[in-house]
C-alpha cells in the first residue's frame, strides 16, 4: 500500500473516531441538560409543597379551620413521599459528571479536528502516533465517565443530523468573527 492510500485509510479512521466522539460529547450534553431540568423541576415542586404545607399550618393557627389542617396534612404527606422517593437521586451531581465528561470530550474532538486539518503535512508515523494517543485519551475518559442513555443518543443524533448543532454556516462564522477575520470582507 502506498503512502497516499495509507493516509486515506488513516483519514477515514480519524473521521469515524471524530464522529463517535462528537456523538458521545453531544449525548453527554443532552443528558446533562435533561438532568438539570429535572432537578430544577423537582426542587420547585418541593418548595411549592413546603409552602402549601406551611401556609396550611399557619392558616389553621389563624383561622382554626379543619379543612386547612386536612389540606396541610395531605400536602405534607405528598411532600414526604416525594422526598423519600427522590432521596437517593443525586441529579445535580450526576449532571455535573456528564458536564465534566463533555468538557473532556470537547478537547478530544478539537484534537481530532486539528489532526485532520494537519493530515497533509504530517508523516504516517506522526499521524499514527497522534491517533493512538487520542484513542488512549478517549478510552480513559470513557472509563471515568457515567454512561449516557438511548434518549440522549437519540437527542444527539437529531441535534447533529437535523439541526447541525455542532456546526456553523460560513455566514454564521463571519458574524462571530472580528471584521478583519471575516471572509465576506475580503
């Protein structure tokens, strides 16, 4: 196999690895966002139930209404049940672990882009060495990170394929860059 064919084979492998890392990176972000949203919702429900319980208790003291005592007791029982059910859920901590994983995978993704960009100027040995280092770094991150779920993967797939979430149009990039770096000004 000649050098051109070997470089092409390496490029195909690097592009596939980049794709897998980008999917996993995006899946971690999607799961993190879902967990944060679920945690905020749970906290809001807990605060609301506590407020209703407290209001019912205070209303009973002020107005001496039995119905307020019943409502406060019922809401208190619901609040207790909810707290017992979610006592072992550590949504904020789990979301943080997915954020850490996505942050690490972002750097790996950027390294793949850099390697693909530099492909023509590197030797086969340099490409292979960098590829192997990236593979090993990615493996360590995967071993240390929590797993994603099928919903996150589906959301990532939709975001990447249909919404082009990780990518920019030339026009979008121009708008983000300072004027002297824009292609439309040249």
